[in-house]
C-alpha cells in the first residue's frame, strides 16, 4: 500500500491518540476518513516499524516483489514455455533451476494457464444399448453384493484400454488462450 505523506501523517497521529493500539487506530481512521482507503491494523504496525527503523513512511517496500521473479527468470520461463508448452512446472523448475513457486507465479502473472487435453469418443447408435446393458449388468451385481461398489477404486488417474492407447491425463498445454485441444480415442 503506497501512502501519501498526508495519509501517513494522519495515520501516525491517530495511532498515538489511540495509545499505540493498532486495531483501535484502524477503526478510528476508517470513521474519521470514510472517503479514504481503510488500512488495517497490520498497515499501522508496519508504518510505525518503518518510521522507527528508517525514518521513512513509504510503505511501498512492503509489497511483495517476488524474490525469484527477476526479469531474467521471467524471460527464461516464458521463453521455455513458448518453446515447449507441454512441460510441467516441475520440469521447468528442474531444467532452469528456478523454484516451482516462482515458475507458477511467473506463468499466472502473465495469464498463462495449463490446459489439459480432452479425450472424447464418437458415440454411435449401438452405444446406447451397450451402455444400458452395462448398467443393468452392474445393477444385478450390486443386488447380489451390496458392498461391491465400496470395494471398487474409482479414479480418473489412469485410463486402460484394450487397444493399448496411452493415458494422457497428465498432459497439459501452457497458453494464454484455450487451444481447445482434443483428441478422438477409440474405446
């Protein structure tokens, strides 16, 4: 939060009027200056600490700057993703030596999101009957054994198919715009 000199001066005055109780000072400030931004008690404490340690009241130094988000790191991450948009954050972290959190913040700061491939299959007329037969079959099994469904591990982590296609659940594509990435599969 960047304060004008007038705002900082008023806040310091209110803080000492309120017997150095930041929570009360924040409430009083909101009442006395309803047209201004209402700083919380934390801002009051940081303002006083800054004034004591440096003699300056500018709070802009308290804003997080992103320790690892230097211009060089940002350019490296964006270029890496541009070159290969299928990489994971962990792969970028490992290859560039930049922390995962920093890589994530750089990508989201530039509005780059991971889009996952959507696997779809074409439905034909006979599929309705096959799905209905499957549901009836499963209902009969459940009727015979009421605990059957509780013993099945339901997960979307892996897709198994008889034709040997590869699971693409963890594949993603980093982009600012959704590429509508789809692939037809045969099950």
